[in-house]
C-alpha cells in the first residue's frame, strides 16, 4: 500500500518551485527529481504561468490554488535503483490525476532523494478546473478517498505491500536514524524482547523474564486483532545524554511486526517445548542403551583380568584337531615332492585357521543361552564341512603326488633300458 499525504496551499507558484528543486536534492543527490510528468500543460511554457491564468478566473473567496499530494512506495513495490520503476511511479501519478482530477492542470515530480531513499511522487494539482473554474470536490480533498484511489491505480502496476505480514516494521524516520547511527528506542525494545525469549522455555516464563530486561508487557484480546501484547520500555539508560525521553514508550505488538506478535511468539514457544520434550525422551532412553552396549565390553574386560563366568564353547579348539583315521601307506617320494606336499598341507591348515578366527572369539552366555547354543551348533556344522573339504583337497594332492612318483619311476627304467641298448656288450634286461 502506497503511503499518501495531501495538503492544500494558496501559494501555487511556491509549491511548484519547491517541487522542481532548482538546487541539489536531499541527502547529497545531484538532482531533486528523477522524472517529471505534465498533465494538461503546454511544453516550453512555464507551468506556473499556465496555472495562474486559471487561478485568476476563480472566485475571489476561493483562495486555494493547488493540492499537494505525496505518493510513496516501499522497496517491495518499487526499486529506487531501477529506471523502469521510476517511470512506473510517474505513470501512476499521471493516471491518478487524469482519472480522478479531470480537466485540471497538474505536474508529477518523481523523486528518490528523501531520507528513506524510497520512490515517491509529489503531485501538484491546480484547484481550478479548465472549464468551469471551480475548485475540487469534498472527495477530491478527502484523504481516505485519495489513498483509496492511489492504491487502485498502483495495484494495476504492481502487487501492493500492505505491511501486515512484515516481520520487522520500521518507519522512515527510524530507518534514517538507524542509518546515521542514532539511538532508536523501538530497536532497543525489540532486542530486549528477543533476548528474553531466548532464555525462556514457555510463554509464562518469557512474560516474567521481560521485567528483568526492563520491559513491561500487557496481554490484550480484541475482536478485531485477537490476542496481542502492549510493550513498554521501562529502562531508559541507553538514551543518549541530553536527549529528551518521550513520555510514551509503548508499542503494540502488531505495530512492531509479526515477529513480536502473539501468534508468532506462541508458535515459537510451542516449537521450543516440543524440542525440550524430545530431548527429555532421548535422555531417558540413553541410560538403557548404554547398559546394553556396555555388557559385552565389560565381559571382555573381565575375561582378560579373570576367569570367565561361562566356559568358551567346545568347537573353538576342536576344529583344529586332526580327525582320527587309519594310517595310509604312502610310497617313498623325493624330497622336493615332500616339501610340495607339506606346503599344500600347511595351506589347508591355514584355511582352517582363517575360517575359525571368529570361532576362537569367546562367546558370552547370559540370559539368552539358547542363542549361544544355536550359534555353537551352527559353528560345529560349518567346521565339519570345512574339515571334509580340506580332507578332500588333501586326498586329491596325495593322489597327484603318487601318480608323479610312478611316472618318475617309469622314466628312470626307460632311461636305463636305452643305455643298455647302446652298449652292445651289456645283456638286455
């Protein structure tokens, strides 16, 4: 929603000259106006002289010469750094005059040199129309009507910012003071409210703690607004020395912004209460979890320092024992073959050791002995299968070794026979 102000003056020429601003603009700006628009005025002719012709035709008791209307737009509506937005503001001012002040001369001065730096129009409208030389009607003077018309025209160009959902509301004066480093008592009030919320767990605690932070609070409930607070800054120690302290340091919560209103604060403490509840539930669960996790560790430590409560399962060492079997007569073999066979045999034993590393770990038995028995039965079955596989592998190696021995023996006999054939004097074997 555009900020609007309306005044009347009998010095029309002075109002035009002030708005035109022949000198530099405010806040160090090189120029007063970013754009100037004309309504029902001839180019190249002094606007004041053109309006003066109509002022002279008005009745003698009609002293008002011009209306001065200010139309200001927030940064959410128009950007002061955008030339397109500046043009939009000027077009809004001209359309406003053409629609609601027909047959009247006017000038629209679009500026950005104010304290806040916002885009705003100074609309200077002649109070004497071009046809009947009559003044404006009551509606054309009436501020609420002018504001309604301004929002009507501006709403066709942009989405209006009504400020109801603004988290932190500030006035133009407050923003200017903040920029130049001056003390703003509402900023002090807001910071105290926020700090008190951070150290409180519930809304009741917060209301009680506000007094410690130099703030008094009243809770209200109305049909229009519902629940809201009225804050009052009681601690004035941060006011600069020599600065006059206002008599009224109160502000309603909805005027400070949604961040400080009842709905937002209730939501804040509701979330905070839920988080605290989750933390308490987590703390109740942690000790039980620790006991369950510490039991195996404690038993391992005890097994190192003293005898275990229960003996380790039998399959731990039984896996490494050689199965009982009849000794098998094996033919003598060369030294190299024995070494090879030993290597194969050792590799088989290592495989068994690798498979029983987990088995060698002590198994604790507590109230759930049936789980330990089931695990023990499974380890026995796995160990038996591993022994069978290893034995099968060893038998295969032994068969291969026996074949190699026979093969090498036949080679030796063949060589001997060949040597005897070469020696004619030797008897044939």
